DNA sequence: AACATTTTTGCATTCGTATGCAATACGGTT
DNA sequence: AACCGTATTGCATACGAATGCAAAAATGTT
């Protein structure tokens, strides 16, 4: 029962004994770039295989002071955008030989207790995707030399890095699009009112409408949750002169709003009501919804996030960096299409006014 | 710059010095149940707070030989069922004071390389949710004393624990339901043909239909993926005498099939075509789809999974355990409703034939 | 007050690996 | 064969916390 069957606690010393070398030699065999003779290395590898040895990442972390673990905090996964992000993060972190420690479930809403866990595991980096961190804690991270990246959100104090898209421009583009579509009464279903993302999207939207001479916008709050969005939609669509154009702060809520509009109010979309969303998440592309939406370049956002992290980890310099990407307004069937400004790019219809 | 500001590598020894006690005392302060005088404890806590000390989980793991980390392997998150599972797992594991190391992204499809990572981190348990593990590897885990639980799948060799639902009975119930609805031509859109879940669901379905005198079932393969399911639906619905009743192996695919049926073939559901799914995942409840589906009791499945894990971890005994739960056939609008057998429970309509 | 018990404490060691340093082996030159 | 430079190797120690053990302190008993 020694060859083939692998015992739990095979250590480098056991392998060393078996191979007739020192423990150091074993360590060096498994450390890329270490000084080790090919012949010795071969002996060690043979012994290791026989015993089923695998380096103990815990012990390694202890001495190298690098865990090769990235903490990802995502309070909720209800919105498919986040699972998609998570999957891409998993792919990219694995490619960089990092592991992903996930914090999710409601407890992550208040990130402070989670934070303690994160610190205890001496993670090499932190990605905050649907939760924020008190500025106090982000300072603590900076002090501890742990890079933090906010994904799809920012804070006023720009002490912590972030990856976002041009939400304000996105909101503005949506406003222009709906104006160009000849709508008269506008509504906005908000996400979490405290989130920077929501604030910016609305600001851009209101700006564009104001320029078109519209200053009254019906407002409901969906808190990025399906249930709240439905409630907000019910209220708004029951208004005496209900909007004929709705900007919903993300697709996840837009889907809910469409269902309410169609099946509870019997409205035809887009004949009676135009709806525009944000994110371009899976269901937005499903034929039943076909949501016209501002896309967020998920892959490039993840690229940027991992990039910032890797750079800060390797350099040891934690200087807040803000990457801001652009999406495009993908035109589908949930909103009336303007006469002009819609162009076709790579088989996708996109709203690009003017030049 | 010493009080308040927290340095990275505060160790228990530093805290000990500050508090005027031994390192052991510090350790005991942070070890529940250890022998420590309240007075000493208070001194230590004060010093710890001052210095911003947090126990180093890595070092602790090394000596206790317990990482308090559970590895979760989920190859893909496209199907919302899995993010929901993940969120609940996050909640429950956190409640038990365990961390969740997530392996996702395509690389997890072939679990063997992932496995190496898992072993290196000396995780306390493994949950395999949308990937399998070669029997060789599961044996290795058993030998290493690491509990493994298959979530929503099984293997023939029952050496490894699993949590599933009665897929065969579920398939059978769906067959009965569609027969009771008076359908004549049946189709099945399969998941991954290698998966136990798919096999069992189909077996039960075919069984029920056979008892009703129907032995020819049109079959397409969706591989649990949206794109494949769409292709399979296109093919099947173009058949000269296309089915009037379709069992789609999960809701994620059923949604895609509905879109194809409605918008590419102009079919009315359920007038022209009845569709039944499996899982009762979010979109199945959305009004646009209203999928009649076999529910899987997600929360109870996660309960069982965590329960098995905790039990095996604490006992050290790894004896394969198989928990099999039941769901119910939730009746919505995507399939013709039989004259009898549909009852209302807690506001949900459920198909419960006979007694 | 003297002794017996119990609680608390510190010492020293351990977990498994990485690494600076000095010692050794190896390869090539002359 | 003697020598030098480089490539390998082993030794010893460090990482940060947990814990068995024995010493010390606190508590209780008579």
C-alpha cells in the first residue's frame, strides 16, 4: 500500500528521504527558476509521483507571504451580469495562477465583517463587485499593501482603484435615443440610490432630456432587485399620463418591468411603451425581451480589473488607478427606433448619432 | 503613526510584547475555549486592537491542519440555477465559518488540473456542482480524508457522497402530466448525454410514456447549453409531424426552446405546443415564460450538502452518503393543463395525480 | 497558616516549505 | 594533475500560530 495510493500528509521531507536528497532539493524542484540539476530534479519528481506528493500551498504561503488568492466580494448573484463576471474572473485568475475566494450571500452586503475574513487569509488582492467598502477599510487595505479594485462602481474619494464604464455618457446616449424616437413622457427606474453607477446613469439621462426640453421625469426605485422593480413599474404605469419611454437602470430590472407592462397593463412594446436597459446581459438578448440596452464590455472590464491587480501585486505600489471603458447602445426591439442614427456594426445594430 | 494605523504583518508575538504576556496567551485569546484569564484576555484584546492585529489564518491552518476552506467547482454559471446555488452555499458556509474557494470558467470542465490546485490548498471539503471527478480522483480524496459531495449528480460507483433529487420520478411525473394533458406526439431535449441527471430524467419520462402506449419520442440534444438547445429545437420543430409536447431537460434550455418555438415557428404555447422544464429557476417564473416545471428544492439541497460536509469533517469518517430529495411539478402556463390532478398548495399550482 | 486543587501561564516545539549561506561537486583550462 | 569558475547541494533558520507539558499563580479547604 505505498505505490499508487496516496496518503494525506505527504511532505517534502518524506519525498526527500525517498529520493535520497535534501528537503531543499525537493523544494527547489517545485520552485520554478530555482537552482536544481536536471538529474536531481528527475529523481525528486519520480519520488514525488510515487508518494503522491503535492506542495502544501498553505506552508508555502506562510513563508513567501503570498497566498495567490484573490478575494471577490459579490453580495448577490441574482442579476446574471455578475455570474458572467464571476465566470470570466475565474477564467482569468486561473490563467494567472491565482485562486478565487468568493464572498457572496446577503452577509456580504455589509462588507465590514467579511473584511475581517479577507484579512485573515492574507489575500493578495480584493475585488469588490456588488458591495462597497467603507473608506476606513480601504485605507486599511492600502496600509496593509493589499490592492483593491472596485468593479462597476466608484467612490468619491478615489483612493481605491476602480473599473467602470462611462455611465454618464451611457445615460445621456439613452436620453438622446429616446428623444430621437419621438417620445414625449419619460420615466426612470433607478437602481440602488446610493450607488455611483445609478447616480451617473441618471445624471446623463436627465441632462440629455433637459437639452431636449424635458425636465419632468417620472422616477421609481427598483434597487437593482426584481421585486422592487416590478413594484416601481406598477406604480409608474398606473400614473394618469404614464410615460411612453422608460429607462431602467439595468437589464435585470428591465426584464421585470417588461413583464409587468405587457402582462399586467396589456401594453405593447414598443408601440405603447419603449424600454431601454443597461448591461446587455443574457436575457436582454432573448427574443422574448430583445432589450435595447447600453452594453458593458464585460470581458474588457475583467481584463482591466485583473490587469490592475496583477500590476499592483507585482510592483508592490498601490496607486489608485481608474479605468473607464465605453459601451454602445445596442438596438433591439424593446424601444421605438429613431429614423436616423442607427447603424449596423458586425451584425449588431447600434445607435450612433451624428458622425 | 502607531495607534490606529495598522501595519501589514502584525504578529501574535508583537501583540504579546505590547500586552506584556507570552505569545501563547495571545493565541489562547483568539482560540475559543482555550484556557485564559479574563483579565489577561482583556489586556491582549486591547493590545491587538491598538496594533490592528488579526490572526493569520494561513499560519493557523498550517498547524491545525484545517484550512476552513471548501472548494466549490462549478464549470459554468450560464444557467441561473447555479448562481442561486452558489449564493446559498456562500450564505451557509459563511454561517458555519467556512470560506468558499470557487473554481469556475471553462477550465473546470476537465476537473483534473483543477484538482491539483484543490489539493495544494488542503481544503477541508469539496463540492462538485457542474463537473464530475474521475473515480480515480475521488478515491484519492477519500484516501486523503477530504470529503467530497456531488451536487445534483451522481456516479455509478457510489464511493462519493451526493445530493440529488428524484430525477427518474420527476421525469415520470412529467410524462404522466403530458399524457394527462392529452398530448399525442412527444419530444425530449436532452442535457449532457453523459450526465446521470439527464439519463434519469429521460428514463422516467420514457417509462411513463411507454405505460401510456407511446414508445416513439423525438430526441434532440441541448447539452444544457442555450445555443445547443436552440439548434435542437429548430431541428425538432421542423419535423413533418412535430411533437405537441416537449420535455426539456432543464429550464435554462426550456426558455431558449420557447423563444424558438414562438418567434421562429410562430407557435402558440401551450395551444400548439406544450413545454415542460426542470429546476424551477428564476426565468421559469417570469410571466413571459411561465414554465411548468419540476422544482428542485435548492435550499434543502444546499442544506443537505453542507450537512454532509460538516458531519464528515467533524467525524473524520468519510462514508459515502446519498441524500435524495423530492421536488414537485409546478404548473404554470407553458403546458396544457390536464382536467384533473392539479391542486393548489400554498398558492402554487402543483400536479399531484391520484391520491 | 499550611496544604490541596484548580486555573492560568510561559516554554519549547511543531506544522511544511523557502531561502541565504557555506560547502561541495562538476566542468573546463592550462 | 592542479586550478578556477560555475552549478548544485545541504544545513540551518524563518514564517506565525497552536499546544503538551510543567511551572507558577490563584483559589479553596481544613
